């Protein structure tokens, strides 16, 4: 059968998180990038963000909360937009179940549109999605050009046998591994926020760094890729180790739209590592100053590249919180297990430097690696008190698919293999007590991380009352019902 595709529906499934998390929601950048690319080629595009549309529809089960539109609401959205094809995004492994449910609802409709999946998780396991009957195609890696090319092939009734696409063939499937990435990020259209109602996200008011300074927040991505090769990080193989940056002028164009069209007051940089190239970062901070945005980085920065001048430029351009992904307080763990170059000696100095410019500093730490000793875990949990951070995320390490850690754990039989619990708090690595890699019981690790988080928060609240108040003021005024949550896990 040949179909002619003109109308595309893009779907972001509901989201599941541990019950004690802040339910965060930001505009679905990936789908907005895809939407812009498709619109440029004259496809008619609709976006249905289930996590946002059904934000207050919460189902609590086994310590997790799922929030998002119901399958019936999705079916209504499909009936309304009458798509010729539906694209579904799945960024997190922990969201696999929500994605399966979403795809099943689409299949139940007994319509003829094909289903295409994209995002990090299906890219790693295309066969799970195609074999399970959830999707007809999986687009692996960056979707802007591949999705357009896939639609062209379908319209021409030709096999999509090009790099980064998996597809069904009878009862089997064909996988063409992802070989290329987009070199010139300026060739990618700016994400099209007209495809969603930005006001809905702004009204909810809990973006990715949920304790934002301002209410009117947008997410922005300036670079793709990360040169580090941390054993637990899923970014490296997906986005690549070569950092690709947009030109500063291209980023400024997007900021212009954010300011003029959506009256945005704060941007959150969702990059993995936006200060890697110091010259690029300096130019960006100088040029963006004119917008008077407040800004922060929900994810890690390459803090080794920070110096007086860069921090000064950050402060001048509106930075109020920087996030440093230190990972471990042990030189040995950093070098021999994680494989990340972190100069622990300068952390305290840089934190003080940021404080001198009234910028808060959030630290990210990961514990529970096979081979890490219990003392090293304890030292890591103590480190942020000594270094003087304002807030911390202590993560229980996850053996995320696609990482070196996953491969090792699988090889050694340590995997708990529960994709649904690959979040920040559940221990998913099981090490036999007689193994040289053994350190701590999973339950003890989870309890320890939780307790130290609360102790750190008490400490920071007393240590930095002004910055503490500033961090939570907007959020607590807006969401007073979540008063207790902030003593738990914060970012
Ligand atoms: C911003 C971000 C967040 C935000 C939320 C993002 C969101 N949308 O919900 C916050 C800060 C809340 C967050 C939290 C977490 N995150 Co996070 N996060 C990111 C980050 C840095 C950027 C995501 C992003 O916006 N990318 C940019 C957009 C443009 O990319 P994209 O959506 O993937 O879309 C592109 C392609 O994937 C593809 N595509 C996507 N969808 C589709 C659909 C179709 C049909 C097609 C054709 C193509 C396609 O095309 C798009 C354009 O090129 C990524 C790392 C990264 N660089 O991607 C980690 C990342 C996604 N996070 C990760 C993790 C582990 C988490 C946490 C579990 C961390 C924790 N321990 O708590 C939580 C879980 C949150 C949850 N369950 O909701 C991992 C995921 C790995 C995995 N296998 O699960 C990543 C890869 C980071 C890492 N270091 O490994 N995160």
C-alpha cells in the first residue's frame, strides 16, 4: 500500500518519576526541532505533549508518579489532527513503559498511519520497539534531517535503507546503524515554539531547573556532544564526543524570538557542557547581555574552564546558578572508574569565586559504582559541605544502556535490569558480597543518599540563608503545597 504523507503528529508521552520529585516540565525541544524541520518542507505539523497537557493527571504506584494525558485524550488528539503519520519521542530509558503505553493506544485506534519512534532510548533498542509491534520505524540519533528523508522515502514508496533508520520488513526488521551527525548546527532550523502553547508551560512554572528565578522560562540548547567519556553517561555515544556548537549569532536569533515573541525572562541552557569552548562561551555571554535574561544550567558545566573573567561575564549576563558535575570526591574513582578529568583542588576556589559574584552553585555527585569503596562513597557525600555548595544532587549511579558501565555490569551479572527504575534514586546494580567490586548494600546506599541529601539541605539553609531564600522564593510562593519537597532532592 502506498501512502501520501502531508500531516504529521508528534507526541511526547507521559512522564514517570519517583514520587518525591518535583514534576518538571519544559517545552519538548526535540519535537520542536523536528517540527521546524518538517514545516520547512511544508508538512503540516501538530505537537501533542501528553506530559504537559495532562500535567495534573497523576497516577501514583509503587513509589512513582506518572503524570500526563490519558490514552483516551491521545486518541482524541489523533482524531482531531487526522495525521498521516505519528512520531513519538522517548528520551529516557525510564520512560520506556510510558512510551509502550502511548504506542499501544495509537495501535488500538485501528488506523492506517505508521508510527515512528525517536530519541535516545529507542535508538539503543530499535528492535524492542519494532519487534514488539510498537513502531513501524525507529529513527536513531538526531532527527531533523533523517525524519524528513524518511517521509520522502515513504512518499516515494521506497525502502528507507539509509543510515540511522530501522524499519519493519514483514515479521522481521532491518537496522541501518547511525553513522553520521549534523556537522553544521546552524543548518538546523530554530525550534518552533508556535507548535505548542508556551503559556501552559509558563503557568505550570516548574521547568527543568525547577526553582527558577523568574516565572517566564524557556529551555535552550547551544551545543551538542561532550568530549568526556564518563563510564555512566549516555550522552557520549548518542551525541558524540566532538562538541558541535551553534554560532553565537544563531543562538542570539533564537533569544531574540524568546524575548520578543514569548516575553521570556529566563533561559535554562540544557547543554551537557556549554563552557567547554571558552571563546564561544565568552562571546555568547557578552552578546546575550542585552536581553537581561536571568539564566542557569540545569546540567553540568565544564568547571575546569572557568576563570575570573568568564565568571564575571556570566554574572553580567544574568547567571544566578551554575551546576558543576563533580561526580566523585575521590581522585581514584574519577580516574580509574569514571574516567573523567576533574581537578578537585580548584573546586572550592571556583565555588567561592562564583559566590563573590552572587551566583549560587549546585553540585552533582554520583555514588555506588562497582569497585568504589564505602569510604569513597562517604567522602563524596561529605565533599559538598567542605566545598561550600549551595545545593546538591546526590545520584545513585544507574547502569544506563549504551554506557560503558552498562556493558561492564551486564558482563559481570550485576544488572537488576529494571528499566523503569533507572532514575536518580533506585539502586539498579547488584554486586555479590564476595566480589572485589562490592561496597554497600543497595538499600543502605539509597537510605544514605536520601539522608545525606536532607542533612545537606539543612546545612545549606543555615549556611547561606539569603541565597537559600532566593533559590526557593518564587517556587514556594507559586507552589506552597510542595514545601516539604525542597528538603529532599533539589536541583
Ligand atoms: C534536559 C535534560 C533533562 C531535563 C528533562 C528533559 C526532558 N525533556 O524531559 C531534566 C533536567 C529534568 C532531566 C532529568 C533527567 N535526566 Co536528563 N537530560 C537532559 C539533556 C541534558 C538534554 C535533553 C535535551 O533537551 N536534548 C536536546 C533535544 C533537542 O534532543 P532530543 O529530545 O533527544 O531530540 C533529538 C533526537 O533525540 C531526535 N528525536 C527525539 N525524539 C524524536 C522523535 C521522533 C519521531 C524522531 C524521528 C526523532 C526524535 O531528534 C531530536 C532532534 O535532533 C540530556 C542529554 C542530551 N544531551 O540529550 C539528558 C539525558 C536525556 N538525561 C538523562 C537522565 C538519565 C536523566 C535522569 C534520569 C537523571 C536522574 N538521574 O535523575 C532524569 C530523569 C527525568 C525524567 N524521568 O523525566 C540521560 C538519559 C539516558 C537514558 N538512557 O535514560 C541523558 C541522555 C543524560 C546522560 N548523561 O546520560 N534531564
